[in-house]
């Protein structure tokens, strides 16, 4: 009888090969782009909380669109800049 470890290893290897092929062909580009946008929006939220902890108020002392994370997220969404390279198709 085939060992459970061999079956699990074969399934994991198949999934890894499938993901590698999808990445190479560019099929994962939209997924990578969305992950990048989510990461940078979370970074902007952390920056906002840090500024608020320092006593600053959004709209008075800083604008949410000017936070570094939001700017990077918009660059990824439009495919510009060095971070915009997350989209392989450009």
C-alpha cells in the first residue's frame, strides 16, 4: 500500500508546480497586485495610527492620501514606479 507521506508529498509537489507555472505565465499577476495593494493599505493604516498616537488629527495635521503607504498602493494599482513592478505584465 502506498504510504500516506508519499501521497501528501506528491500532492504538495503538484500544487507547487501548478503555482510555479501560473506565476511564470503571468496568470497570478492580478493576485500579486491585489496582495501588494492590501499590504500597502495596511502600512498606511499603521502610519495613520502612529500619527494619531502622536496627537495629530487626520484632515488637520495630515491627509490620508499623503501617507506613504497610500501613495505606494496607488502606484501598484496603476503599475507605476519600482513597486509597480509587482505587475509582471508591464
